């Protein structure tokens, strides 16, 4: 009897998920998402104009001062939620500096629910405990209301028996009225297929490309479901060949505009709920088709969004 019960619960959760997505109310708040240039690693700051701040990953330990400096520059002294997408060092290392900073108060820490046997994870989890915070697992099909945004957790599943940290990355669909952001951690083609098979909505205008542009991620079916207009690759100098030519080709096939931290520096998206503007912060670069980016103004592109049709599922 256990399998039918689990199946019924899964179908019901997908239905409730889709129904919630259809009924999100409009607000007058703006949201700014900064894909911070931390080299080979992920670090994303999400600021709601209501004052709600989310930090998703923090790069390697060596990137910690960069993340902290960015927060200070933005005059942020409270992080409402830290999300550690998974326990690898290039995602959680820099979060240690944030937790150590006496001028930054962290309210809550979410993670994938699966600890890791590494020195970086040990230090990170100890610093969280030192703050009097108990880490909470963020897993499918949880939903969070953060400021004027709603976050749908699309991955990982609870109760995974054989844990692979990349596959078990926290994947977040963040909805701000008509604009959607998909943060895909370091999942690969197998995890993408799992997410697709659930039938939960994936469409998003802005995609944080999985695993720094690895050739084993961002498959054709996944990108067809997401259909991104903008694809941000958090990548720096690395020996892995990131981003892979195959991945760049697949992104090009779905007509996604590609933004790379190693080319553009920090990438910022400003959303008013109906439209968004994406630009880089003061890094000279050249983009195809040939666009020379002024160091002062950066490359800036504005897009007016239309509501993305939501999945309708009958339980």
C-alpha cells in the first residue's frame, strides 16, 4: 500500500504547487538579484524592496571577503535567509565569512538536508550553530513566502538513500509576479530528468545555469521546459572546461542570452514584477553580436514580461 499512498501524495503536491503559482498576488515591491562574481563558484544575493534579503551560496572560502564587501556596499546588515544549495566548498565556503562578520545578522539557514564529510562543511555547520541557528532542510515540495516573492523548492527529494551532493542541490523557482528565476545549483542531466518528470512548472525568464555550465547539465529537454530569456553562468578560471561548448550551444538553441561572470563580472537583474532589466557592474567585455561595454554604465537590457502559463494538473 505504501507506493500508491506516496504516488497520491506526489500528485496532490504537484496540483497544490501549480494552484499556488496561479494565485500569486501582485505587489508594488521590486526585487534585485545579484549574481556576484566569485570566480569558480556560486553566490547570489536576492533583495526585496520590503527589506527581505536572501543569500544563496557564497562561493569558495577565498571569495568570502568579496561577498561580505558586496553586502557592506549594499548596506545590508541582516540576511533573513541563507540557502546553502549543497555542501561543496565552492558554494558554502564564502558563507563562513558572512557568518563570522559581526556587522551581519543571519536569521535562518536552509540546506539540502544532507550533511557532508569535509572540513569546509564542518566549519560552516559549526559557525551556523555558533549563531544559535538550527539548519533546516529545504526539499521538494516545500514553498516559502519571502518578501514579495514566493520560492518553490523543486529539488532534492527527501529521504535520499545514496546522496550525491550535486544531484541533491537545492533547486529554487523564485516567482516575483510575472517574473521567474530558476536557480539550479549543480544538478546534472539525471536530476533534471527527475525534476521534469514530476510535472512541476519550470518556465523562467532568468536561469542560473547548473554546475557552472558543465556539459553534463542543461540538457535539451530541461532547457525546453525552462525556456529562459537570460542564462547566467557563475564561472571563473577552472580546469574543468566550464562552461562547456556543448552547453553554450544548447543555450543558444533556445535563444537564451548568455551572461558569464568571468566575462561580465557581477550580473544584476532588477525586477518590478512586470518587466526586468539585466546589466553588469563595471567590467569591460565584448559580447556577440559585437557590443562594447562601457565600464561606467555596463551592458543594460530591459525586457517586459508576460505571465507564463502555469501547469494545470488534476489530482
